[in-house]
C-alpha cells in the first residue's frame, strides 16, 4: 500500500522553545552574578581603620578610589597599578574627565603611613583638590 494512515502531510508546524528558554535562564543567572560583582566598588577587602568622627560619603560618581595594601600594592579604581607613573596617569585621566573629582584614599590599617602620605601628595600634585580618607565606623562595644 502506497499510503498509510500514520503519515502526516502537514509537517512540523510548531517550534519547540524549551531549549531557548533554558539558554535564556542560564544567561539571566550569569548576568545576575556578574552585575553583583561589578557593583562592588572596592573589589577587594582592606582592613580599614576606625574613626568616630567620619561622615558617610554616599554615592561617589565623581571620585577616584585609591587603595594601598600592606604589601605595597596600589589599586586605583579596581586596577592594580605597578608604579607611580601609572598612578599619576590614572589620576590625570580622571581629572580630565571631571575637574571637580574627589580623591578617596583607602589604606589597610597595617599599611605604611609614608605610603598613604605619598599617595595624598600624588593626588594634590595632579589636580585633585578635594580628598578624603576612607575609614569604617567603630563597632559598638558590648556592655
């Protein structure tokens, strides 16, 4: 017999979207994870000293964050910079974008004070007129 009742002449009229939905869900999860990582301004943990008289700086869209570590590494806006020339270049680029940029200096509690003063000098010498030292509020004492 040439014809069969099981043969469907209409063909496939629907597209299976299940694999596409699976891929979209995986992409959604990837984007959610990366955006929470990107939003972290510091990008690294530094043991900041405590200060009772500090003020909340709020959002700092017009700022440059300079972090110094106890091992001598300096990170500017999340980028590990090897020497003073690279630090000065990053500062000048930020000042060129916004002349009213504020410098935020965040040093580890065990970092050398001389390194912190040197970084302050680099900021002042390269056009940053306002700067602040990033600290954390003291933890409340029990009792």
